[in-house]
C-alpha cells in the first residue's frame, strides 16, 4: 500500500548528501539538487514543499506544507526547529535596480545575484506565512510570529513579529528541558 510519504527504501534511492532515520518526506514535495541536501533523524517535510540548493536539516524538525527553501547560498536548520506552513526562506536575492536582468533563465553574466546563508538555530520556530531574507540568523530559541518579514538577525530566546519583524518579548526556555526527555 502506497502512503503519502516516500518509504525508507525510496528515500535511499534519492541521492541526498545524507539522510537520517525516521524521515518522512511527502511524495508531493519538490526536491532539486538532492546531492546538496543533508537531512538528520526524525524529520518530516509535508506536501507541496520546495527544497532547492545547499540545505542542511538537523534532527527533530518539521517543515510544514507549502514551504519553500531557496538555498543557493545555503540554509541551515538546526535541531528542534519548526518551519510553519507557507514560509519562504531565501538565501539569494536578485538585483532589481534595472541594471541587471532577473530570472534563472538569463545567462549569469547578465544577472547580479547576491545573498548569504540563512541559519535557524536550535529550538527556533518560524510562524506561518513568514518570509526570511538572505543572510539572516534566527538565534537559539528565537520565535517569529505569523506573516512576518525577517530582514535582520533575531535575538536568542526572543519573539519577533511584524513587517519588518520587531522585538515583542522574551521567550521561555522550558523547551530545552523538554527536549532532554526525547
């Protein structure tokens, strides 16, 4: 009986850089350049997600439906992170000034793509519909409220929300102790 997730045997046939145990990836997920993607243990990636580029996914991670990771310059999700539905994470950005052309079908010499790695550290969560821009780090335990635009680093154990995301309040650290019970 076929399920909505790839079987462990099917996952081994995809040439991931690394794939852990107890990984659930929806059959409706689009995966580009799997040889640049490493996935830890206990990871679930839901329907209609897009993974493209240099992606490092730790363990105990959930990536919710309709999420896109555009990782030309790298995206790293550390252990115990959550990426809610319809989140977009960009590690690259086109130059919209009009001095360059902008799309992947244009020769590189006519484009000006810049960017930087996006890092989401342990215990961080990104709320539904949020956008993370290139070069941003969500430090340990950071939380981003739904529908936020993150264009700068988010402090550890803090909650940010808005467009652009701004500090709202400190976040409780009890989840560190909870993770020790897994």
